[in-house]
C-alpha cells in the first residue's frame, strides 16, 4: 500500500496546486490515502507506543476533542507524505518569500530543513492524528512550534463525511490589513488532502504584495466521530 501511496504522490499535478495556493491560499489534493490506509492510521490511535504526547483540547481551551503527536520513527505512510509533498511545497514557499522581499530559502529536501529545526532545538516530530466526537470542535489557531516553521501544512480526512460524522468542516480564515476577515468552509472526502498556509501568505495589492494572516480550525461535529491526519513539516521544541 505504501508503494501505491508513493505513486500517487509522484503523479500529483503541481501546476494547478501551485496556482490554487497563489490565487486562493489553499489547494485540495486528490485522494492519496485509500480506505485501508485511512483505517490503518485510525487503528493506531489506541496504540500509545506510536505517540509522544496526547492533548486534551478542552484542558487548554483549544476546543473540544483530542489529538496525539506521533513519535519517531513515524509510520511509513506519514513519512512518505511528509517527504513526498515537501519538495514542491518548498519551491512554492520560496516563491512566496520572494514576493514578500525575503532572501531566506527553504532547502529542496525535507531532511535539510529538519536539520535547521534541530539547530534551533526543535527535535520533536509534529505529524498528528485528531479525534472529534459529537460536539467537538477546534478553535481558530496556527501551528507554530518554535522559531523555525514551514509556511505550508496539510490535513487528510481519515473517515467519511456524511456517513461516519456530520458537521466538522475545515475552517480557514484570512485577515487582510485594513479589511474584514474572509472565511472558507472546506469539506474533505475520505483520503483527500488539503494544503494551506501555516501562518500567512502574500496577496497582491496596488503597491506590490502584502502579507495576509491565516488561522484554521474545525466547525462543531454534529454527530459521529471525525478522524483527521495532520502533516506539519517543521518539528517542535
């Protein structure tokens, strides 16, 4: 199954993906994880040996639900997603930096970027699985775990909207300077992914590009249980 996943990642058409990221700030990915792979990731949830930390969201007023950060080494499918999506996203990230007038560059390989994280004391893996039951939700937030962060992250739906749960739509809110916020409500089918900015993105204006800040969250789950896989490319302190 991991060979199939590698083939699906390699077959992605990055032209439309980059265009969507530039024009609307997020991009949907086609189904990369099949039903068996999704079920396999969900099946890991009860195996505490796979995780380094469990977070009760209500305890920290993050929302209502639970998520767990995977421990090293990551499961093979997660490692494939992290390594396979990173190179093209790094190209887009560097294009975004250029538009904002920055000379910093993200390296072409994930390992080189993670070495930058380690030099700043960020050594803990950040891919995670999230679980929401009826009434669960996630407040708007950003996933920043230290001074070094990658400007994109991805989320994958692990079960079926409308069958396994209702509600629980992905929320993305963009704040532009001196303007009201713009919100996106996005529904993912099982195995589909979404790429979105970790912190901000360049938006064209009358005097060049300016920085728009984004936060993401999850609307209230109205029935059932929602499982999601999050792929964050930078490590945490």
